């Protein structure tokens, strides 16, 4: 009896320890962005914020790229099947995104920021569903499943970061108030063309994810070099 | 539009295949080799014609489709990128759009399409090589390194952040493999750990984050400078080893410190006296100290002056009768003695010469020939044993063997008693007798002059050597009584006995003059009536007869007689020694003295006997001081106070040309 109790205690203790100490390896723990007036927090500059979000976007893109390639290798060995499909509609196709450097530079900061936010918001639900679907697949290794889970966190944190950047920029007077309603993805896409992300297969989802993360990363970099040009630019 | 084109193409291919039968075949299938973008804004596709095709007659066309569109586009630019290429400019390039590209080879007989390739420009970026690769040698003598710097390729727009490039460089020594270094997004890199004097080749390339690596830049050659052989590490090694050696030396020195000290600073030898004990000195026991120092067997005292030891006996003779020193028992003595002194009469006929105790002592000594010998021997030895010689220190006297010898059994006593001393007067009590002085002061006595006041015949003195010497010191024995003329020094034998006994009982304290040293008066004076005071006469030893007797001859002619003054000069000779025939060897004296001086000397001299009388011992009978001899030759009576020379002289004593010995001494009969 005592031995069982001891085991229970040890397990409970271990569990508590794990909970406390568990740090997702791929999660970027960003320092809390402080509100104005809070002295205990570390106040970040816009440049620092941008650097952080850019790091996040890079990480997101890297992870999405890995997921796509793994999926492609595992499930779709024949390349023709993928490459023949020219029309691939992502559910985020409705979001007008600049597809060139000049186009991106022609957009205003505010609009560009809004695009970024729209994209990030559009991917919150599909990623969660994707993770759920990946978990049920036995043939998909746990590593990818874990990566899908981490993807959702990343997108979430990136979105939060970009929102903080936007807020900072608004405070700095760089941009005016953002459009509210960015959060509802249904409003972003035109209704007739709006694909349903639920209808997409997993492969297309990963494909689209990879592209959108790339876009976000690029847009953020352009924003950064336009707003806070430093040695990196 | 695309479909129309497609159907037309199909028709053409059919035609081609149809026409191919007439020796003309359509071209082979081209193949798109690659499509690359250099800056993520434009891109170029290259194709390769089939081998079978004849380049002259085959034309190629590129067609592409964009994502989510059915429009077939053809290549806008076939020339910019070279042959068999298609260059898409910025206007025709869309990022994040899939391009479906196909190349069609067409000849007179037909056309052929390549397989389509789907590309997304965002993922086919391969920039140019970095530009302006420069290597600078930096660093000091302690270490040199390369600073490699470059610039991004011209076309890649990293300024706007459109492209993010990462760089990589590699270096290679001659004969070694490439060493690659990842530089990240920076455009500068330091290479350390260079081999001095080595030549390096350095290249750099770049890559976008999701793209392809560029080609390696052209090689830059650089030579590392020669480093100094003695770097800081070398100095550290040298310092370490020197410290080690230093520690070793100090350890060795420590171990051998004693010997080194001995070598460098030789110890100063301190004074060392064998047998010298510092502790004894510290304790203040000098006696023991000196005892330790002294060689056993040696007398503790320094060698005394022989002169001081000598006792000069002046024998005053009436006439030139010979004075014989012989044993009392010796019949010859009795025969030769003048005046028919009874040998047995202990009394001294002398007027008072023998009043001093020491006189008696002397007589005791002289009572036996052996004693004389002994005395002489002792004198010779400088023992200080000379009769009457009061040498400082009772020890000396105690050690005198003569006295001990004198303490022989009663035989001596009897002998002495029976002997007839030929001493007319053995001891001359002199005021200036140094003996008493010596007695008082314990200083060395000068020659104890024993002068005989009256000399008709040498009175026999029969000292009792037995008793007197016992415990008696010369000093005591030299207690001369004041020589009073009137007094008679002759005492009865009983008196003498007592005297002697008393003398015998006297303590050995030298300083106490009260000791009842046997006085001369105790000595058995000859029974002759006290003769009037007579000045002393000096006898000359003529010879020694067979009986070991010294034949004396008075020296009346030597000096004029004076009243109250010494009859003659007192000449004292030192006894050199005994010859083989038991004869006295006398030393000739050279100095001569005036009588006045003698007189003076005499006057100067104290009268030992008087002193003795004053300091008479407790219980001692008063001795009748023998008549003082006025002029007792001072010279003779002089006691050389501490003078070593036996020839007494304080001042100058006049001595006869001939060395004259005090006959008193000489007259001591020998056994």
C-alpha cells in the first residue's frame, strides 16, 4: 500500500515537474511585450519587435517547408501528380497579396500589415484541423504530427507579434488604426470563390501553408527595411 | 487560346510524324534543363535540344502557363539569356505563382514538346557569387589572422529585405583540403590559426534562405606572415624552467647550507685551552679551573725564585777554628769541635743567634746530614725549603719533603739531641729579618740570614726535627725572635723541648707570627755560656773533608770588625748545588757591597725576631730574644725580600771577592 502511494506521489511530482519544465523545442518564447507604463517589463523598440516577428516568420516558413516536403516524400512519391496540378486554390487565394517586390513596395505600410494579419488569421483554424487529422494517421510519423501542433502555436504567436508591431506602429504614428474585422477569415475571401479549407486535402493545405508563410516572411522583411532600416537591410 | 494552340500543336505534330516518313523527321524532344532566378524578380529557363535534332532546322519555342490560368504564354525573350534560353523579365514574373513551362522544338517536319516543368520563382533563386572578395592580414606579433570581406551580388536586392542571403567561405592551404566556414548573413569573416608563412586560397558563396547556393567566387590568394619563434608561450616556458632551476638550486643550497657556510665564511677559531672549562670560570671557582688547567704533578705555584729560597746562614766564628758540621753523634764532630761542646747538650752556646724559632728549625735540619742535604737539595731545587726561608704559603712548606723527612721517627730526635751542632749561631736574628716580615705578610722571605752572634765555636744546635717540623712551616720556623744581645738564647733543653713541642704544636698558619715556630733558641744550643755578643764572623769554607764536613775558616780579615757593626762584610754565596761528594757547591758572587750599605741594609732590615715576639703565638712561651746583632751584616742578615738572587741584596751587599757561603748553612752537619 505504501509503495503504491509512493509511486503515485512520484508520478504526480514528475508530472508537475514536467508541466513546469516542459518547453516546446520549437516554440519561440518571446519576451512579454509590455504595455506602456509597466516598469517591470522590458520595453522593446520597433526594430526589436520587427526582428522578433521576422524570426518567427522564418521559423514558421521553415517548419511548413519541412512538413510539405515530408508529406510529399511520404505520400506522393510521383512528382507528376503534384506538378500537373497547375490550379491549386488555396483558401487564402481571395486575399489580394502582392506577388512581386514592386507590388509589395507599392503597398502602404498599413495595407501590407493588414495583408499579413489577414493571412495569419486565415490559417488559425485550418492548422488546428490539420493537426487533428495528422494525429489520426498512423502512417504519418509523430514528428510531423508534432510539427503540425507546433505550427499552430507558431502562427498564433506570429499573429500576436504582428499585431503588437501594428500597435506599436500606430503608437508611433506610422500607421493609422487598422481595420477591425481582420479576425474573421470568412470576410476576407470573396464569397463565390471562397474555397473551403475543409475540402482541401492535406497536401494542398501544406502547400498553401508553405506559400503563405513565405509571403508573410517576405512582407515582414519589406516592412522592416522600409520602417526601420538597419544594417540587415 | 491555350486550347487552340494546343490543338494546333497536335496537328503539327501529326503532320510532322506524317512528314517524317519522307526522310524528314520532327525534332527530338527538347528538354528543359533548368530555370533559375537570380534575384527573385526575374528568371531564366534553359533547355537542351535533343541530340538527334539538327540545330539548323529546328526551332524552339517556349510556352508556359501560369497558375490558375489557362493562358499559354510564350517566351518573351529568347536572346537575353543566350541560346536555348528564355528570359522572363520583371513584368512577366510573378512570385508565388506556379509556372508551367514547356519547350517545343520544331523543324520542317514537325515539332516536339518537352516535358513541362512547374516552377515557383520564389524557390528557384540562385544568386550570383559574392563580389569584391578581399582578405586583409591583421594582428600583432602574438597572432595574425585573415579578415575576409565581400559584398552581396549586384543583382540580389538585400537592401529592401526582399532577399536574405547567407554566406559561406572556404580556405585552403596548398596541399590541404578546403576548410569551410559559415558566415551567416554577415559579409565579413576572420580566419585564425594560420600557419605562419603559408599561402591560403579563399572563396566565398552565398545562398538565399530557401534557394540554391551560388557559385564560388574567384579565388583570392593570401600569404600568412612569418611569426616570431619566441612567442609569449615560449617566454612562459623559459620562465617556468628557470624558476624550476632556481628552486632546485635553492633546495640544494639549503641542504648543503652548512658546508657552504663553512666554505664561504670559515669559522673563526675561538680560543681554546685544553682543560679549560668555561663553566668553572663562570661559577667563579678559579681554583678548580686552574687545577684543571694545571698539569698534575706540577706545583701550583709558579716556580719561585731560587734566590728567595736560599737561606743564608751566617756562622760567626771566634777564630779561625774550623767549623765543622757534623753529626752530633759523630765522634769526629765532637773531637773537632772546639770548645768541647758536648754534643749532647742541646743548648746553644751562642749568645742568641739561635733565638729565632726558625733557627732551631734550621738546627734541626742541620742536625742531620741528610737534612742538610735535603736542605741543600731543596735549595737547589729551589724548593723554597731552605731553612728559615719563609716562603709565602704554607703549602710550600708543607710540601717540603725535608720536613717530612725530618719527621722521621724518634731517631732523628735522638740524633739531633745528641748531636753537637757546630753552629755557633745559626740564625742571626735581625731586625730586618725578612723572615718575620715574610711571616707577617706571608710574602716570600728573603734569604733568611741566620747569623750567629757569638761564635766561639759553633754551638751545636740540636733541633728536634721530629717535632718541630711537624706541621711547621718554614715561615713559622723563621719566626725569629728579636735578637737581644743581652738575652741568652741558650735555653735549657727542656725549654727547648718545650719549645720544640710548642713549636711542634704551632699551627701551620704562616701568617701568624705568633706561631711558636721553633726558634733558634729552642735549638739545643751549646751549653756554652752565653758569650758576649760578638759580631758575626764569616767563615770561609775551605774544604770539605772526608767526613763530609765542611772545613770552615773564619774570615776575620776579610772585613774590618766594627763594634756593633757587622764584623765583616757579609758575603753570601749561593749554593749552587751539591757535588757528588755531598759537598756544597757555591756560587761565586761578584757584587760587592760597602759596609755602610751593609749597615744600612742591616738597619733597614727589620728584625724579624722582634716581630715575632710581638706576634707570639698563643701559649707560646716567650722567647728570649737573642741578642740583637747590631751590625749584623746587613748584607748577611738581609733578607732579600723576594729577591731571587740568593745574594741578598737590597741595595748592594758587599760580598767578598770570594764567594762565601754562609757557614751556618754550610755548617749543617750531614749525616
